C-alpha cells in the first residue's frame, strides 16, 4: 500500500507559505472579473456606478477590501520569495522571507485599517 503523508510533514512554515500563495492567488483571480464588472457599471452611466459605489460603503464590503489588501500584500512578497528561490543565488527555503512576508502583510493591513478610520 502507498504510504500516506500525515500532517506532521506539512506543519512547516514553507508549507503554510505555499498554502497562502495558492489561496491568495485563487482569491485574487476570482476578484478580478468582479472588479471589471464593477468598473463596467460606468458604461451604463454615472448613476449606475454611483448606485454600486453606495453598496461599497457597507462595513462588510470594507472588511472584504481589507482582506483583499492583506492577500495581495502576502501574495506579492510571497511571490518575490518564490522568484528568489527559483532564480536567485544559493538554495534553501528562505524562511527569513516568510517572516518578512508576514510582517509586510501585517503592516499593509494595519495601514489600510488606519486609512479606514482616519
Ligand atoms: C503582485 C504581484 C504578483 C507577484 C510578484 C506574483 C508572483 C507569483 C509567483 C512567484 C507565483 C508562484 C509561481 C510558481 O509556482 O513558481 C504565483 C502564483 C500564483 N499567482 Fe501570483 N503574483 C502576483 C500577482 C497575482 C495576481 C494579481 C493574481 C490573480 C489575478 C495572481 C494569481 C496567482 C495564482 C492563481 C498562482 C498559482 C498558485 C499556485 O499554483 O499554488 N498573482 N504568483
């Protein structure tokens, strides 16, 4: 019988970094068509776009925007880490970049939250 990997092998910073990269990438890709649809409302006139923009004032929408900012920040820094691993000098998992990604995403999330209340 084929041996199956249990979760201990996956409970590793680089595995979590992979999960974040995959799910943030999928979420960003899912967001784009919705975003283009929203911008496309302008084609139906100013009032149509304004109608949608009022909906974006809802707290739940702000939370979704905040999530998107954090996902994009994570994906961008995590992506830079992967490119460094793939094309950079030397080898290794660059766990310092995982820590840096965490810090960058936290800073971006805090900055966006601050801009919301300021
Ligand atoms: C902000 C700039 C971005 C950078 C630097 C970046 C970089 C990367 C890198 C290096 C990878 C991994 C490729 C590999 O397996 O070697 C990746 C995966 C991916 N990215 Fe991005 N990306 C960016 C923006 C985006 C955006 C805007 C989207 C969505 C529209 C996106 C969607 C994805 C998806 C779906 C994956 C595949 C994840 C997986 O296979 O697990 N990325 N990205």
